C-alpha cells in the first residue's frame, strides 16, 4: 500500500487560495496602514415634523476627578458604586459640547455657540451651512462654553443673525461685570430680543424657564407637525452623574437646590410624556429619552425612532 498522501482537487484549490493571502501578509510589514485614532461623528440630522434638526459636535474634552464636578454631596463609596453600575471610570469624565441647528424652512436657528468662533463655524459648515446663513442665535445661558463662539477676533461670528436670550439671564450677568460676558454678549445687546418663561423665538419654538444652573437658564420646546422635542441645554450635565441622580450637586450649578428642582421637574415631564430631548453635554449625538428609575431617572439614547 502506498504511503504517499493523495492530493485531492479540493485540497489543491484550497491550498492555492491561501497563497495570495500568505504572500500579502509576508509583505505587510513595510506597508501597514497607519492607525487613525478615535473618531466621533460631527453632525447628526433628523426631521421633527417640518423642522430639520442637526446636532453639532463643537468640541469634546476629558476631565480628571469627576467627583470634583458631580456628586459633590454624596460619599465616594456612593459615587463609585453608581459609576461601576453604569460601567464608568471614576477617574475621568468626557465632556461633549453640542450646539443645535434648527432649519424651520424659513429660518436657520442656532442654539448656543460652543467654546470659540472657529469651532462653531467649523461645526456649522460640517452641517452644510455657512455662518452667514444663520438667521437667529439663541443663547440658553451665558456660561463660557455657550457664548464662546459669539465673537471671532472681536467681530460677530454670525454677521446676519438676530439674537435671542432670556431676560433674567441677561440681567443677572449684566450686573456681575463678568469679563467674558462683556466681551462676547454685551457688544450684541442691541441686536438681542429678550424672552421669559413661555416666550416665543419663532412659531413652534418656545422658551421654558429652568433656573438654577444659572439665574435665568432656559430650555426650549420645539413643536412641528404634531411632534415635540425639548432642548434641555445644561439642565443635566452628565447622563449618569446628573440626569440619573438629579439631587447630586454639580459644581457648575450656581444655585444647586434650584438646579436640582428644575431637573426633577423637566425630566419628570419628559419621562411622563415620552418626549425626546437634546442635552448639550450628553454623549454625542446628544439625543435621547428619559425614563424613571427608582428615585431618579435613566437615559435612553436615541437609536432610530426619529428617523422613521
């Protein structure tokens, strides 16, 4: 009996098929494609009735020691346990800065302006528009990461825009002598309209007071074609350490008790009415829902509900 292995046609073909792959692997050492690094999308767009809504990633940054920012009134053990349950590191926090563009068909309305003029201009252009096309800029409140893009090198970034903000917010900052306010907001005051709780930006966009984070912090209800969505701005600055635990103190909240009360009120409404929302500091694309969980809330990221 012969001991020579019999090479079948199938085996021969299989062996031949591996030769190009083996040769390419042998030569790959000098031609490996460079890694590109982590990447986050810059724009997310969907329709809300007749409104075209785009969330824009104007920046993202990592911060150390999250409990120096969130959960300042709870023990380290409680903070660490909540973080572990949500699979979050306890030594780092990632911040996202997400202005929103709303194209109503007749107006192009920008909510908040990010950290600087270059960043917000690039974000608007990534969405397919130019700064000159923005017809209105709405400022939810006057922390630096919301007003930082109003001016570029001393010139208004949005040359053709009118401006809208809360009266209580403007008055509070105008009385403080704040350098950033004086440089970014005060020069535009003559182009500004001021609203209060229930005030209208345009048809289908209504301001709602949610004071506490700042003295006149505003959220905005969008309504079009029988659909609703709420821009919550900085009502909750993190999807776990602020939204899930609304009574946890946040360093950036100027009136911490009022901010917690506003969180409970607005998040409770969103959960009860099953309304989607955009949060300025939520993980990009910053769009999702809220459900009640225990004594707090739970963030449900958007998947495709508003795309249908």
